[in-house]
C-alpha cells in the first residue's frame, strides 16, 4: 500500500513537471518572433516610449495624447512585460539629453512628435523612404503611398513606416521609430511589434538584420484596422 502511494505520488510529480515543461516550451515558441524582434531592447530591462503630445488648453494642463497612441503604448507595455522589461512613457517635449542612455520607441511622425522630427532630420539621408509632410505620404523612387479615403470620409487604407536601428544620439542603445501617415497606421506599425503573427511576417522580411526600414500597409473598416502586410523592406547599412 505504501509502495503504491509512493508510486502514485512520484507519478504526480512527474506529470506536474512534464506539464510545466510543456507549458514553458509552448510559451517560448509562442513568443519566439517577438523575442527576436525586441532582443536588442531587453538588456536594460526598460525602454522609453516617446508619445506624440500636444499642449492642453491651459498652462497647467497635462500634455494630451491620441487614443491610438495610448493603445499602442499599452500593446508595447504588455509585450515588454512578457520579457521582464518595463515600458516608460514620456512626452515628445522631452530634452534629447534625457533620452540618451536609453533604448527608445518613438511613436508618430515629425509633424506630431518633436523627438521624431529631430530623429528624422538626423537619419533621413540613410533611409530609402521619404516623407511628404504636406501630403502625409511616404515615397520611394517613383512610388508614392498615400492614405485612401472612402466616400464617407473615413480612411480605407493607411500606410506606416517601421525603422529599427541604433539610437541616433547614442550608438550603444537602440531605437524603434513608428510613423503612420495617420494615427491608425501608427497603431498598426506597433501591431507588427506586438502581435506574434505579424512580427513573424516582419521577421521574414528582415531576416537577422539589426537595422531595417519597412513600409507596411493597412486596410480599415469603420475606423478599425482589418488587415496588415509588409509592402517594402530594406536593410540599413551602419552609419
């Protein structure tokens, strides 16, 4: 009887560890593409997320942030938390000195985000894509990608740009730059960094490149992203 109880007890322990190991392997496989994409950002256990902010109606008001960028921040925070890394939100009026020494994710284009404007001015010569701030479009060679509106005035298609490269003001650190022609695509670019299926599609395009620039396209239905795909992707040489 004692031997039977002992055998049952040991079997229970064995099944527990087998189940635990299976769950760990399953989790590792599920997070594999996200881990590869974010790998350069996981060494410091924290990253600064630079949100596009605009002043409130009064001097005492806190900076305002769009709903799409807040959704983007939540997605980034939840993803980095899986790897024991903290996402710290900061506003786009921050002094550049204060983002040196940190890995950064910058949300929004030069029109909306002052940090993005400073960064784009510094890196644009080595990026194959150009931004037309007046038309809110992305160009490369003779091809122009511009958001499409439906007859009801709602967006049907939007485009975004994802850049990963060393921090432009600190070569020891890393940067993601996520720019949308409109806020929907800014949120969409972050989906490529936080969704395991979309991150896998992005990884197919960049392989093991450290630095890249990728143009992504989004279809929208009733002001919600319905599909996403990588249109063009280029590997960036070191500066």
